[in-house]
């Protein structure tokens, strides 16, 4: 019997991320230990990462950026609806990671948000839950791994996916493999998952058009600047995830 398309895609994602991580790690001259693991750059395979970054930027300039610009020309109400729908489809994953981190109260909020916005919010187009004192929050398996004590690992540039770390690359692969839409085995939901991922990507890129253009123009080394910003932002997210549940406030 053939495997469902979602499971095949998830398995492929795991293999691809693992292969990329292995290739990047093989480019490291010497292993890092102790304090070296938490160095600000933490980029022992920089030549490999820069090559992947250049390829990503070529695709961005020729394809992704024009699409994102066209997306930003849509009415604000349409873009807000797209953002709300994609965020709502992530709530089951947020719920699962909250539970894996032992944060039952936050998981309950995420579960309620999904139920409310899927129904009263018309498939998530409107964020009704936020108006009902159920604010959104983010969570992913990379954060879960950090809460479980897994170290950050070296900085990576992943094809198409962009900046990451070894821990987050594994988290991304696991997130793809156990995406509820893919695991359902229902072809329509699998395609919905693909559409959600594409819409998320364009929505995110569109929201950072001006910021990235300004950073590229003002940076002597665009790669290094993006690496620094990504690591600072991600480490702040990880620090928040590692705090006791009672001390975390949803944005």
C-alpha cells in the first residue's frame, strides 16, 4: 500500500535537513566545545553557509521578493485574513509543543483559540479569540528541544528555509514530520498544509521587505548582519520558552 503523500513529504523533509546538517558539519575544521559553543557567531562552517546564503538570495531576488511585493499590494484586510488563517492552522502545533514543555495552561489557550477561530472566526479569517481574552503565542519544536536541554549547535543556512541552527533544523524537520495536517492522511488537508506553508512564507517576507532592504543597503556584510539578528532574536525566543510557564505572558 502506498504511503499517504503527507507522510512521504515529511520523511523527505527529515532526510533533506539531516543531509544538509551533515554536509555543513563536515565542513567544520575542528569541533567546538565548552564556551565556544555559545560564541556570538557560532558559525564554524561559514564558507558553506555563505554559499547557501548566496543561492537563497538569488532565488529571493528573482522569485520570492517580486511575489512578496505583489502580495503587499493587496488590500490590508486581505493580508490580515491570510495571516490569521495561517496562524490559526498553526495552533494545533503550538498546543502540542506547549504540552511537550509541560505548559498545560498555555496549551489550553492555544486549543481554545483554534476552536473559536475555526468556527466563530470563519476558518480563522478573523481572530475572534483575541477579542475573547485568548491572546496568541508562538511555540515550535525547536523551542521544545531547548526546554528539554538540547544545545543550540552551530549556525546553519538551509536552502530555501534560510537561517537556522542545528537544533532548530531538527525542530523544523520534526515539525514537518508531525504536522497534524500531514499526519491526517487526508489528501485535501495535506495540500492545505502546503498552501499554508507557502502563504506563511510570502506573508512573512512581505512583512520584512523594507527592513531587509534597509539592512542590505546599510550593512558592510549582509550575511553577517542577518546572522547576528537571527541569533539574537531566536535566543530571546528560546530564553522566553525556558522560563516557568507562570512567568510567561502572551504578546
